[in-house]
């Protein structure tokens, strides 16, 4: 299991990047949250707005790799990051 903050690579399973190795968006999310804890709330709100269904506590659990989200939830997180990241 990867340590918190360790960059983990995944293969894209949908879309034009299918089969390419991409960075796990949880790594970027945790880097933002480490800079400013308010990003956690912003990310969760944008995640919900983009179609995510995880409740706040479940969202935090998959960010910190306590639970494993499905590939679609990771894609939604990536979209949320695009909207929130400075």
C-alpha cells in the first residue's frame, strides 16, 4: 500500500487516455489540503457538483486511501481538482 503523499500511478480506464499511466488525483488533492485545509471542503463540494456520490466522510476516507474509490470517482475528483486548484 502506498504511503500518504507517495505518488501512485494508475492506468486510465475510460476516455481518450485509456491505457495510459496517469497520476492518482488523490496525491494532488492531498498536496492542496496540506497547503490549506479549506481545500478539502472545496474539493468535496466540486466533487458533488460533478456527480460524485460519496458523503463527506467517505470522500475523506478515499482521499487518505483508507478506502479504495472506483475509477469513476477518481475521474470526478480529477475534474474537481481542475476547478479548485490555483
